[in-house]
C-alpha cells in the first residue's frame, strides 16, 4: 500500500518554469488509486514538426492497490492546450473525464450493441449504423432502467411495452 499520509484530493506543485505536476488519490470499491500527471513544454520544439499545434507533453502514472495486488501503468499524452489554458491539475481532470466517456459510451456501444462485431463497412452505412446506435442508446437511457443491457432485454421481450414507453410523454 502507498504511504498512509493524508493527501488532499488534488495536490499540485510547480516543478520549474516548463513543468507542472498534479496528483490525485482516490479510495473506494476496495481499492486505492494514485494518479500523477507531469506536464511539460520542454519537448514541444522537438515534436512540433510532426504534430502541428502541440503545446504540452504529459506523462500520467496510474498506481492501483487492490487487496494484495499493486499495478502500475504509465501513459503519455500530447495536447494542443497551452499551460495557461490547462495546467497539470486540469489535464489530469480531463484525462479522468475521457475515461468516463469511454466507459459510458464506447464500451456500451460495443459490449451491449455489438458495434465492433458489425460487418457493415461500405459507403455511408457505418456512419448510419453508428447514428442508429446512438439514437437507440439515448432512447434506452430515457427508460430509466438500471442498465442499458437490462433496458434492451426488456424491450426485446416486451416490444409493445417498449413502444408504449417510447411514445408516452410522461
């Protein structure tokens, strides 16, 4: 386990003129996570020819303790946000928000609606199918079931109830 020191939800410090660092520690669901992001502008002049608009490079270290297991993951990001637009703390928050979208939308589209196994590949059909899936997800979310999978199962088993619930304004 990490040190038992008490950390504020976000701890940020300025390392020097070109680097900032932020750390967040979360506890819950039987695990403890520490995420640390270091943002720098030191590499931008070297990398900018390949990535126009690049302003910062980030290293994100994610540590997770769950029971007796410790995992460590290091990821790198580039961003067009300048340090005055997004310091390390904001970049760490944006990274967390990305995973909310990934888990809330993309995973549901693939796991529940089978998007990755779809064989539709020609012309505008993939875009049309993605739009249809997004519409279905929106409608299923409005039915207030505990999960999208539960809502989809209920609609498949009781299609008339599904039509009634979709057309009833209350």
